[in-house]
C-alpha cells in the first residue's frame, strides 16, 4: 500500500522544509498538500541568498496575446516564466533592485519599493522632494518639474522625462521587510549627484561631498561606497544627522567606459565595462555593444590590482545593486563569469537592435554567451531587463 505522505508529523515536515536552500523547491514542497502548507511558513526565513531572476521587459501594449504580468528568465532551467507583479505598467519605470525589492518610478512624483513575491510596498519620498527640484505643478503641462543645476540655472522636465532621465539607480542598505531603519541612496543623472533618505523621511538630501561619484554605489559593512569614472571611491556614512564622507584615493583608473563596484567575498572589486559604439547614419543613432570586462581588486597602498579570474564567483551587474554569488551553491552554474544587462543607453532599447546588450561574459576566454530570452515584442525604454534576487520575506 502506498504511503500517505500527507500524514507526516508536522514537526518533521517543518524540519525537512528548513533544509531546502532554494526558494523554488520550498514553494513546490508547500504545494504538495494542505497539511504540508499548514506545517510550514509562507515566508521562509532560513533561505540563503538566491540565484537572481532576470526580470524581462514588459510586452508592448499592442501585443494582445501577452498580459502586463512580469516575465522572468530562470537561469537554472533556462526558461521564461510568468510572475504576477503589482505596480506593473507601461507607464512605470524600474529604477533599481536591492534585496529582492524593485524601485518603481511613475509618471507622477511617486517613488515606490515593491517586493514582487509578497506584494509588499514601501513609499520613498517623491521625486519633487529632491533638493534640486524647486517646483512641481501638474498644471504646467509638458514642463511640470522645475529644476536648478549647480550653477543655479533653471530648466524644466515633463513627467515622462523626469521618470526616465532624472534618476539613474536607487540602492538600499537592507531589505525593508527586515529592517525598518533602511536607507536608500539615489544616483542622479541630473547634476551627477548622490542623494539619500531614511525610511520615513519626507524628502531626499544630497551627499554634498560625494558629487561626481555617480558610476555605481553599493552598501558594505554599514557604509555606502560610491565610485567615479576614474575608480576613486567615496565612502559615505549616512548614519548620523548629516552625511560624513571619506575617500579612498587610488591612482586614477583610465580604463573602460563604465565602472561598477562589487563585494566579492571579503574583497572590494571594481568591474570595468568596455563598450563598442556603432553609429547608424540612416537612423541618426549610436548603439553600443559590450566587448569585454576587466576586474580589479582593491589592494594595499591603496590601488586597484588587476585579477585574472573570479574563481567560483559569479558577478551580476546592471540596473540592480551589484553583487556576487558562489556558483557552487547553485546547480548547473559556473563561476568566473559576469552576468550583465544594459543600464546605460536608451538607444539600445528603441528597437534598432534585434537583441539587447545583455549576456554572460566568461573571463576565462573573454567571450560572451547570449541569454536566449529576447523577444522583439518587448516594450522598451521604461522596462529594461533587471536582475532581481527573489526574497520572500
């Protein structure tokens, strides 16, 4: 006679579920029967960092066979799956991901954090509360935002351009569901500035002494680290009443086109991206392709020391908060690779290219593996692909 697995003792079911390291396996385990679901928590707290999903662009509105749900590429199964995401709209822009939370900007002042797995939301201060925004009025159609630059010159932006062009990326210090005292740092295109807010603040504040350190920002050991185009580091302590900034003065780094900071084990690393521009005269547009990456480790003196490989580590960069994982923790994954998406060029998302600038860079042979998940029916600009680490709590 077949065993009735639904009759397993609840403490045993709970013990088994606590040994499942992958979120997908945990969900499938709970789906076996009602008894197993009742014996396990809906939001597991034991899970280690998860392999990220590549959240894909929304499909174009005229594609009637597709919904506005989120689509993501599963790196383990190499399949595209559907994920019901709140705050999904062609009028909204993803502007970063940290700890499994997406940063969403609207064609309004709202800045919202959303956890796609749980539907939880947290409001950040709206766009019109940045210090360089001196006016906002819905009545001024086409020039709703009034901005002041560092030379006190005034300019205007409409709702769409403010959504798409004002903020480059937002990075969090921790998961909002686990830490009510989290901090958000925004990299601004406008003025090449950094701004921050604490959870519950009504407005954003500049980190004045870190202006121009706007290539990338990560959170590490209780501090935000920001890098400029020359590989110089500003270390930002925003834990007090006003930000304090110190600097790591390395020799100037004149390589590449874009710089990323990543914590790899105990090391702080600089990932340099090299781009190949291609001007299309018939379209009057320049599109870009990533040709290679170089990786450097912060060494003594201090200085950036070139490294030949990452060992078992995988690095994930793009619109997300940059991070690294051990490949051996995930079935079928291989280390010494950089997983990248395009976070730099709108023209790459205007339909000029048959595929977007994203893929897997192998440091061993300096080649790029393509991710077979592109569709010409993707909507562009506001929803480029972004790495999202699933976080159910």
